[in-house]
């Protein structure tokens, strides 16, 4: 084992980190697919004031749509 000034002269060879040689081709064989999106994304972490208003707005929209359907059925 060398110490002092001579120790810096002998360094280990750097190892290879990665190779992307065929990775793109392999990835495209089965196609690069978009992640599946949920129908109703979670409201967790969203501003509570916004979520509350959203709930009231959706309820009002459902109410109007229901009334429109009933009016259309009667006509």
C-alpha cells in the first residue's frame, strides 16, 4: 500500500455507467405507451377551497341536466 505523494499516482479505472446502444430500438418494439389516466383523478393535495366549490358546481350541473332531461321527456 502506498501512502503520501505516490498514492495519488495509482488510481482505479473508472467503470462504465451505462450504454444506450439498443435501448431505443428495444423500447419501440412494443411501442412506447402513454400512462393510463384515471377517469376521476384524485383531489388529494388540491386547494380545499377549490375542491369545495367544484363539488357544489358539479351538483348544480347534475341538477340542471336532470331538469333538462325531464323537460325533454315530457315534450
